[in-house]
C-alpha cells in the first residue's frame, strides 16, 4: 500500500475547509479518498483506468476532477494552498533558453537523409 498516495492528516486539515459545501442530490463519497486518488492518477500520468480500486470507482475520480475543473474549484484550492501574501499570482517561463535539435521540429536531419554536416 506504500505505492498509493494519501493525504496526511496535516495536509487534509488545510484542504478540507476549501472544499465546496453546496452539495445537491446525493452526498459526496469520502472526499479524502477521492482526492487522494485524483492526485495519484495525475502523478502517474493521468490515466483514470489505471487507478487502484482503493480510491473508489474510476468514474467517480474522473467525474469529480472534470466537474471541479469546470467550476474552478481546483484553481481555488491550489491558489489557497500555494499562495502566500508576497507570492506572485502568475509565473512565466522564458522559453528562449530551450534548445531543440532540428529533427525535433519536423525538419530533415542531414544525418538521417544521408547528407554531410
């Protein structure tokens, strides 16, 4: 069970008050279990079908992730957890320092086409 992700008690104490309380219809299943499953899926490549049964039904994980994404709930949770008073609300990456080999952009590589360098 050590390969699974679970929120610690301290982490959950910070997250739980940020969860939406406007539940309509059926009550939500165990939030801690479902959110741990979502984080586990995202850490492992985002394949819902590969989630372990300990997190509950895969469809529940997917639906919760998609619905909360559409409502902006995840953004609010992440902003509250990561944000500090003096931290910027947006960060940018300057990609001018990234170098890519010419064959990565779809161009012909002279070594592959028999040419000389």
